[in-house]
C-alpha cells in the first residue's frame, strides 16, 4: 500500500512492459497493490477509485510532458559530457523532485483511505506489512557476503544492459569489482524497517489531528525524519556508490552502446509525449466515481503480473 503509484512507475522503468499499455491499466493495477495489504469495503473502494482518477488525470495532463522535456535535456547532456558522480547525484535529485510532486498529489487521497480503516483493517494492514518485511529479512539474512556480491552483480548487469545493450568484458569486470564493495548493512536496514513500522503503527492509532498529520507527512512524503541517523548515512553511501559506478561506466561506452542508450531514452520520451497528447479531460465530480477495474478478484490473468 505504501506509495503504490511511485512503485508502479519504478517497475515500469525497469521492466520490459510497454509504458503505453500499462499506463492505461493503472486504474486496475493500483487497486491490486492496495488489495495485497488491506481489504477495502465497497465505500472505501469507491473513494480509492475517485482519488486515483484525480491523480491519473493530473499526472497525464501535467507530468508526462515534463518527463519528456527532462529526457530531452538528459539525452543532450549524456551524449556530449563526461559525467562525474556529483552530476549523477544531481540527476537523481531531479528525478526525485518528480516523485515528490506525485506524492504530494497522492497524499490527500491516501490519507482519506487510511483514516477510514476499521480496527480489523488496521490489523490486517500491519500483519501484511510485517509479513512482507519479514520475508525480505529472512531472505537477506540467509545470504553470505559472496552471495550478496553475486546478487548485486547480476541485478546491475541486467539493469545496465536494458539501457546499453550487450556489455563489454571490461564493463562486466567493472561491475563485478563494484559489486564486491557495494555498501550493504543488514542490521542498519533491519533497524530502519523496524523504525518505519513503528511510525506506521503510531499513524494508525487514534491521535490528535495535528499529530496525525505530521506523522502522515513524515511517512508518506518520505521525510528524512523517518530515517534513523545510521540509515541516512548508509543511504548516502549507497547512492554515491551507484553514482560512482555510472560515472566509471560512461567513458567506456562504445558507439553502438551510445546509440542504443539514445534510442531507449528517445522511446521513453516519445511514449510520454504520445500518452500526454491522448489526454482528454475527465468528468470527475466530488462524488466517488466507479471505474472499470471491477472487484480485485476479477483481475485478468494477462495483467496479474503488471511488472512485465
């Protein structure tokens, strides 16, 4: 349930799914993600439909052409400049600003749903959040340092190849060396997860309105206050490690890889423009409107794995 739209968009960026196709199914996909964590009643589902329609209307109208313009600038820069780690971090900050605008629009509707949850639904949500986090911890704890290095190497190679095409032996070696020293601290991640769950439980308890609002903003707007000091430091180290990797890879790109990267970026840019140009003002009233996603148990098999 946590930041469902931004999660979906992140999956889209890393998957082979067609953006145009999947974007049109977001009014189905987001309720499925919510349903994984809490079962809503008919009234709450109607609120979710209405609030989601508002967000998608705004996003298609306002944001997609902004994304396309951002890619246009990036394509010119990446083709002509040698990028430093600092420049990669600045680019990440620009991308994060898009996420923050999205979260700001999502937050009011999400709060409406959260504050409408019954005690039984709150317990269901907490149990599912705990189960999801514990599954991650169990898997993470079983991995040795060597297995983590192999995991980072495979995942990073797959991601980079999506953008560049086939990697050279030099590039694979660079990623392998990087993966062996990529920062990871199981205990810091575990403590941060426990801290976030504690904040979530505070949010779901009856509290004075001003306190509830503060906690809500901290959790769902990704306020740094939600980070422990050690996790904040750790997060900076991880982001810098990735920025250094991308800076090290950039000079090694072949002509063919640069062309591949530009085509990939151009395809995303055009998809954003095309979907934005298809925008038609929706008639959304203050009353909850019913969309076409239907009940959560009616999901078509071909869309059950929307991540691609």
